[in-house]
């Protein structure tokens, strides 16, 4: 590779810094999930092949649920030999047991029972992995070129991957796999760039992408008759290609910059010439417009003075005519007002006469209607009195007929019924004298009844003499 040139390539430094920042962001998840360092004085876990299992099982001292350290959140519950391993749904797991050649459980997100004395398990993240590539290459012209890209891959067949790849790092199971794939990718990029020129590398990155994709897929996914590593390449992209030498980078840019500077300078000269011509034309047009403007102002001033005189004369004539017209209109309005007042007075007198006539006719009509109403009322009253008298006569006749139709027995019964009321209404005598008629004692009930019968008989006889019927009493007695 060429010796470093004087000065620094700022664009190259910026690209490398951005790549480092991106790589730090990708490692942030693994750093946050890594186990905390041991406190001063604490005893680290014992080294050896069982250290990983002891860390995953939490030392076997607690019977509660624990989370194993590492990038995958594996929870282990239970105690002693009866433990349960809970695996997230986005992680691959393989569970083996002593004495068995095949694993008991293998797959994505499989949880299982675990016996620490006979079992072992491996948990690997199932998410897509991203590998950042910084390949310092030598092109066909023996110039240094930095090619940056990234590769994304995912586990396709975990049954093949866990046998052929090393996922034994407890902190980052993917670290060794990513390191191996990164080395293969950088080697493929360097081989391809070595056959290309600097301009080809900077202008067309598709051949590099195709070569890198073919090689990685041949290794990860396998070729005919080879199952590969159980991985699948998701995407391969080349982000940037930068010349390492700042002097070469400037020399590559100089022809284009010189050409663009020449074009810019010619454009400036053409612009200056066009501006000068436009300025001269503008000055000539400006002077011509000034002279034309002065001439138009003189003509306009003369027209304005003539128009002003005509306007003043016309205004004076219009005002005189307007004054006479206003005087004539005022006289006509006064005459019209007087005529209208007389007409209104005549109409008012006619309306008053018509109103008086209508009032007299109304009074006559009211008097006639009042007299007719009084006559009708008197006639109704006379008719009502006549009908009342007829009803009284009919009532008296009906009463007399009822009295005449009563039998002596009914009269006697009614008299006996009314006798206590009659006796109660009689005045109290101051002295009592008893006179016996026909030898009957009037103080007794029998005597009193005999006297009443005699009185009734006398009354009936008198009524029969008056009507000519000696056996029937006269009505109304």
C-alpha cells in the first residue's frame, strides 16, 4: 500500500467516524444485557467447562426464578434437579441430555424441563444480525481504497448451524460467527477490488455487491450437494468507497473541478457581457423614455389647462342654469302644495258631510230597531203572562178535580193524620169548659171523632146542596 501522503483526508476520516458510531449503536444492546462486573472482594465463578452452566443456573443456590446473563433473556425457575427453562419466542434453543446422541428439544422459542446434573442447553438469538465491513483494499492501479458495507444474515436451519458454528461465547454468542463472516466478506471485497480500477470502484459498486453476495451465500447457504452452515444471507450492500490518499483524491477531482471552473468562468464572462449590453440598452431606453416623458408632460399640461378652462366655464353655466331651474321648481312646488291643500280641504268637507249623513241614518236605524225590540219584548211578556194564567187555571182545575175525586175514607185518614199538627197549632185556652152534646163526652177520643164526623157530614151536605149532587162535596170547600 502507498506511503501516507502529507495532509489528511477529511472525507475519509468522516466516513470512518460514522462507521464507528454505527457499530457502537449496534453493540449497545449487547453491552446493556451483559452481566455486571464483580464488586471488589467478590469471588468470581470457578473457571472450567461448568462455569457457563453455573452462571446460567444461577449457582443452584436459589429456588426462585432467575434470568441467565447474556444477550437472550432466559428465565430459569425451580430448584435442584427440577428446573424449568423459559426461552423467549425469538431465540433458538437446543437441549441435550447425557447418554443421548440427538437433542431432546431444538427449535425457536422452545421451553423445557431441565436437570442440571444430566442436561445442557444452548440459547442463540434468532433476530437478524448486521455485520459492518471496513475493507482497506488495493485496486488495479495499486492505490489504497476504503470500501464500507454491511451484511445482514439470519439463522435458517439451527439444527445445522449449532453443529458447524461456535455459539459458545456467553456474553455474545454471535461474536465468533460475525467475525468469521466479516473476514470472509473483507477477503471477497479485496479480491474483487484488486481487479478493478479506481474510477470503476468509485462509480459502479454493483460488481462488488454481486461478488460478495455470491461468495457469502455459497458459504452460508451452501451449494449443490452441500447444506452449508444453516444460515441465510438477507442482504449485502456497499455503503461507501473512499480513496485513502488525500492527494490522489484531490487529483481525481481536479479534472472535473477544472472543467466546472472553466464553465463557471465562461458563464461569468458571458453574464458580464450580457449585463454590460443590457446596461447600455437600458440607459438608451431610459434617456429616450425621459425625453418622451417630458414631451408627453408638456402636451398633457396644455390639455389640462384647456380642459380646466372649459370645465370652469361649463361649471359656471351649469350653476346659473341650476339656480334658475331651482327657483322655477320651488315656485311650481309651492303652487302644487297650495292646490293640494285646497283639494284636501274639499275632500275633508265631503267626508264630514257623508259622515254626518251616515250618523243620522244610523241613529234612525237604531231608534227603529229599539222600538221594534221593545214591542217584541212587550208582546213576549203579554204572551208569557197569558200562558202563565192558562197554566194557573189548568193547575187549579186539576187540583179541584183531585179534591173532588177523594173518598170520605181518604179524607178521614188525612184528617186523622193531620190532627196532631192541628191540635199543636191551636191556641191554649185560659179556661176549659166542657159541654156535652147529645150525651157524648168531648174530652175523650171517641167523642172528638164523633164530633168531627158530624162536622164532615154537615160540610158534605152543604156541598151537595151547592152542586145539586147531595152525595159529592163541592171542590174548593
